[in-house]
C-alpha cells in the first residue's frame, strides 16, 4: 500500500513539474512575442558627378551632411574630372573630414588637365564625347549600387541644394520605384518634365506650372525626372533601369543620359514620379552651351536670392566657409543707400542684410516710423 501511495505521489510531482515547465515556456514565449525590435534604416548609395562646381560644393556638401538619415546606412559614390577650379581641393578636404562617418566611400577624383574632352567647345558645352562619358559614369554608379546590394540609389547633381533634411526618408516613404522631389529654381526651370515630344525633346504642358508652383500637391506620373532621382533597387523591375541605349531593345533615342534613363523606364513600364508635397530644395538653372563658368556664379547668386524669399540662407559648414566669397560691398555709385525697416520686423531686416551681402551692396539701416505706436511715441 505504501508503495502505491509513493508511486501516486511521484506521479503528481512529475505532473506538477510538467505543468510548471509548460507554463514557464508559454510565459517566456508570450513575453518574447511582445518585444518590438527596431529595424535598421534601408541602405542607400548616394552618387554624384562633379565638374567645375567649386562655387556650389560648399552648400551642396553641407546640406548633404545635414540630411536626417543615419550616415552608417549611406555609401557615397563620387566621380570628378576635367576641373578648371578648386573642385578637387574642396572634395578632398570634405571627404577627409567625413570618411569615418559613412558606411563606405567610393571616390575617384582625377587630376585631369584643364584641357577639355576633344570635341568640347567650352565648360558648358555638352558634346557627344561628354554625353558618352557621363553615361558611362552613371551606369557605373548604378552597377556599383547593385553589387553592394544597396536597397536604394539616389543620384544627386552638385548644383542641387536639398534644404529639407527629411527628404531622403520622405521619398522612401512614397514607396515608388523611381521618385524625385520637385525642386525650385529662380524661374520656371525644374528637375522634371510633364511632356516629351515624339523626338524626345522637352514639351511644356498645362500640368507643368501647377505642379511647379504647388497649386496641385502630391506625387505625379511624369515622363522625365533628373538631377535628384531616388531608385528602389529592391524591386525586380529596377534591373531594367539603365543609362546605356544599347541595353534597351530597339532603342531609337539620343545619346543623352537622362533621356535614355527615362526611355528605359518607359519600355519596362516603370512610372517616374515627381513629388511636391513638401518644399524639398532648389536646383540651379543650367548654363547655355556657349556660356563661360562666370555665368554659373551669377546663376548661383540668383538662386541664393530666390532661397531668401521664404527661407534662411543656404548654410555652409565652418570647414568649407573659406571657399565662399561675396562681392566687395559698395554704394552702387550713390552717396548712401538706406534700408528702412520696422523694428518689429527683424526677419525682414535680416533678409535684406543677407540679400545685400550677396549683391555687394553697403547700406545704412534706419528704423522706420511705426504708426502702431501712436503719435506720442512717434514724437518722442
């Protein structure tokens, strides 16, 4: 009888042990299932080609560095050659200061002689050999991003100023295979087309101005985007994107990097989108084929004045501030130039001071008479 009771007792103890063990595992499993693990941000390659942009680089690189995106998830791909200014000096100085911040940096900065490509007639002349050179470089960047297994590739031109620090994250959230932020300039120029002719030229349409001026807000399917283009390389269809015409079946377009890219997307049923739901940044108006570099300096001043209409001045890091210059201020042949401003509008005063610095105007600031203060205050 005692043996039977001991056996029952052991069985009960074992059963309790099993129940407790099971409850413990259930508790651990429930606890582990409630843990939320933070995901890493997608990896992205930012690629840019630079030539004769010493005047824009201090602003471009400062804004690039200030993007609100983890730098350890960004790889930089940079190519620069045939410069006639301090472009290489600026790039080398900046890269030496940030090389440990980014996941990786692939930079080829060639000390090419100032001599241009054989059929170029000037710094702004886009000859056949220059187009082919740029096409090869863009395709190389695209292939490099694919080989790195990057999730995104963002092509940026060095005369684009991304003033919205959230731009990269916002564009990723659009969940589009190819998307560009609508960029403002000092005119009707931007980084997208709303129409393309049968022979692949730009065509102005009724949709263009409402999108550019943000009368219509959202993301819009357009035939062309350039200068700031984000590609989602996780999508299978992205394998069909290319800058090389010979990679496209029955290609009949010109040897032009942005047009070839647009036609490659079109042939693969990949829509291109431009988004204007935020003010993302600015782009310079390109030079005419016969312009000299000094004209680009004027374009930059025009754009910086446009930025000041509703924004703070384009920022420059202390590291690169020595590469920014302003005209020697004078009175424009007048005896004196006055800036008359209400004390209660300090933001307007700051904007005028910033504008005059860009234009090289020396002025005397005078407080305006404020009618809101009343006659007694005015007389005193």
